[in-house]
């Protein structure tokens, strides 16, 4: 079990999030394939003109903003519920998108470098229980957040937005318990995606959890 790296005050956590909010949104957008820069993201969030972002990219950024705002509103671990997870996905991909905020009932295929990974169609009762067991476990909050990130990324519970939903839901735990931020720096994204592909293949999260703990947990 990974120890919590940071134990922060509510004010400290709020300051950390406020100072890094545009970066959080920008980096989550990379999981949707966005090419928007941090400056683009800052301009979109501030409703400034001049950005070269496409309308679809602006919409994705604003959806991520809304999802993060909702995640930050959850003040206690107990509020990071399965219903909250569904709402995060709804906000991430937009209320009008097919399957938004709903556990998928059809197959999906995830392309990997040398194979196709097809996760099982989730059983909602089972995944709801697995989610609750994870969040209510005796593990540290940081360990729970990393485990949740990887479980959601691999299980592909939703039709779209799984990695974005996973990152925001994991940070909802970090926010609620003032344990800092869980975010993969841009310079480490390629390494993370490579390691995530390996995890999708073999289901062994041990090395990736350690890598995330060492490279993606921030605070003061």
C-alpha cells in the first residue's frame, strides 16, 4: 500500500488546484487527442478571443472544466460515489453524447501497439460493488486514487471519455481528502501511455502504480 505523499489543509488543497487548474484541464484533454496548448486552454477558460482551437476542442475543454469543477465540489470521500462517477462521465463527454453518464452495454475495442484489447461488457451491479469496495477500503487515499485511475482506464466502463473520467474521478478522491493532485506531466505522457498499454495487456498494475506514485503525485 502506497503511503500518502501529502497531507494538506483544505485551504492548501484549494490553492494548489486553483494555481494548476488550467494545467489539469489541458493535460486531461491530451487523453482526448487534443493538440491545444496550455496557453490555448487558459484562453478558452478565460473566454478570451485569439485561440486557434477548433470548436470541438473548445467544447471538450469546457466539458473538462465542468467535470473538474464538479469533482472539486465533493468535500468528503463518502461523496465520491458511483453516482458521482457517472456524473463525471456525463460532464466529460457532454449530456447530448451517446451513452453519456451510463455504463456501456455494447462491446468496445481498444487498439494497442501490436494487438486489439477488448474489455468485457461491464455488469453494472458488479462494477458498482467493485467501485464501492475500492473507495471504502483501508488503503490510503493516494493508493485508492491511483488504483481507481488504472481500474477505470482498463475496464472502459463507458462508451467514451474513459481515461478523462478516470483521471478526474481519481482526483476527486485526492481533492476530498486533501492529498494533493494526481496528474501525469506532459513530458511523461508518452511513457504513461506505453505503460498503460502494457497494463491493458497483462492486467498487472504493480509497476505502473509505483511509476505513478513516483512521477504523478504532486502537492506541498
